[in-house]
C-alpha cells in the first residue's frame, strides 16, 4: 500500500506538468482552432532560460520573471507568424507550429548547449511523510502551483472582461468582431497565456527531472495526449487527462518497467480515440473557454 501511494504521488507530480501543457494546447485551440505543436518547446524555453540566467548570477526571483517574459516573447513571435499566414489552411498553420518547434530546438542548442541541466529546489530539499510515503517540498509546490493556475484560469475566464472576450472569440470570431472585440489582440493574449503556463511548468519541473534543449519533445506530445484524452477544447478535461496519464505512467514504471513508461501515453490515446473519440469529457465542448 505504501508503495502504491508512492507511485501515485510521483504520478501526480508529473501529471500536473502534463496538465499545464495540455491546458496550453486547449487555450490556443479554443481561440484559433490550431493545435500548437510548439507547446512543449515553451516548457523547454522556460526551464533552460531560468537555468542559464541563474548561471549568469541573476537572483532566482528575477530569473524566474525574465524566463517567463522570454517565453512570452516566443509565444508572441509564434502568434505573429500565424497571423502573417492567416489565409493558409489550418493544416498548414499546424505544420508551421511544428516547424517553429524544430527552429526553437535548434536555436536552443546554439544559445544554450546540448547538456542536461538542473537547479536547486526552490523550497529546500525536505519532504513530508504521508502514510509512510514521502512527498518532497518541490513536488508539493508543483501540485499547489498547477492547481492555482487552473483555478486562476477558470476565474479569469469567468470573472474578467478579457477572459469573457476570449470566450466570445472562441465561440464565434465574427460575432466577437461585431461586438467591438479586438480579436487579433485576444488571440495574441491566448498565445502569451499559453506560453506563460508552459514556462512555469518547465521551471517547476527542472529541479526534479533536469532539462535540456530537447526535453520539450516528449512533454509536448504527452501534454497533447492529455488534452485529447480529456477532450480537446475542454480545459478541465486536460486536467483530468494529465493526472490520469501521470499516474498510469508511474504505475507502469513501478510495477512493470520504466522502459514502457513513455509508451503509456500513446497506448491510452489510441484506446480513447477508439472507444471515446471525443475524449473523456468531449461532451463538454459546447462550453469551450
């Protein structure tokens, strides 16, 4: 029982990161209809930027803020590229995001390097004991911050004018324009929010798993799987998908073999697409945010 609880805690830790990446996919998809396959690279940019800013002697608080700003700029650049190519088909725009991801990985090799990097835990190396299992302060921080981001996004969409404008754009861009909403500004804001969420995930995860220029590939794919499993277009579906995926991965790694861990996401994805094509919460798509 203690062993099982330990695997679940480990799965929840990484599952919350998948959740943040999956929510980022959902935010952009809802507003633009585009699946952003650069989402994982936003995670990488956030983590790598923080590490190298710390190497440069910048205090963590400033490094954290600067890394988020850098990733936000990357999000704006991607939006500008998509806006410039807005007359292209959605498939072409999705391919553009793939190309941008490859470009970011290459640029990261030039600006940073190819080595694995880590950084100290933000909250110390201590841990709590729960029913005989241990949860580190850093893992707990990931869970708390990710939960706060999800709740904050919900309140942002429901309680603020900008959030309601985003909902209007996601439901009907033409109607939103007629209501005087600057749809281009709102779409850019979606990309910025998505980049911020991913960068925070990358920063929080680095003390636990390390980071390098290609860490975003698998995180992006698993975040995409989380979004599809929960139901693409439903933010809370991405939350459920990410947590489910993280726990299943941890159980497979613990009870079978860590060699099969990365395959879990794609096996579950195929099963969901076969039996529930709309995802677990696909019936909630009418309430897109």
